[in-house]
C-alpha cells in the first residue's frame, strides 16, 4: 500500500512543478509581447515627429517665400495622437502613452496638427499654420 500513496504524492508534486513552469513561461511571453507593443508605439511617435521635422528642415533650408501644404496622418492604426511645437524649440508627439521629443532649430513659429498643415518661410522664420 505505501507504494500507491508514494506514487500519488510524487504525481501531485510533479504536476504542481510543471504548472509553475508553465505559468512562468506564460509570464515571460506576456512580458515580451507587452515590451514589443510598447516599442512599436514609441517608434510610431518617433516616425511622426521625424516626418514633421523633415518638413520644417526643408522649409528652413529654402529661400524666403517658400510655401507648402503637407499632410500628417489624422490617425495611426485607428488611434489619435497629438503633435505640438513647444516654446518654438521642441517638437513633441504623444501617441497613446508614449511621447517623443525632437529639438528644432531657431526661428520656428506656429503649431502642427494631424491632417493638413501649411508651412512657409518669411524673413528667415519658418511659420507653421500661422
């Protein structure tokens, strides 16, 4: 009889151990998936900021009188985002819970919006939607 009870205890211990290994494996996979999604959101914010910065740099390198309309996406993957120029020096994009900031050169005035934006250069100053 002691053999059956020993087998039952060993089986219960082995089952509990395998369950713990399974739970740990699932926790690691979930953590990696969450980290990947977080990196994707940060990359999207960075891409939008880079797109806007490239337009500003193009205007900055052009001669006075330059005018151009350009588009920023209204939504990205069905989600809204915000974009703004802070103190005429920082371009900040916030997408979901991630923010990306790029520092701009001097002489940039105005603000950016999702959708259509107008950029122009007059007397060495770049104006965005103003």
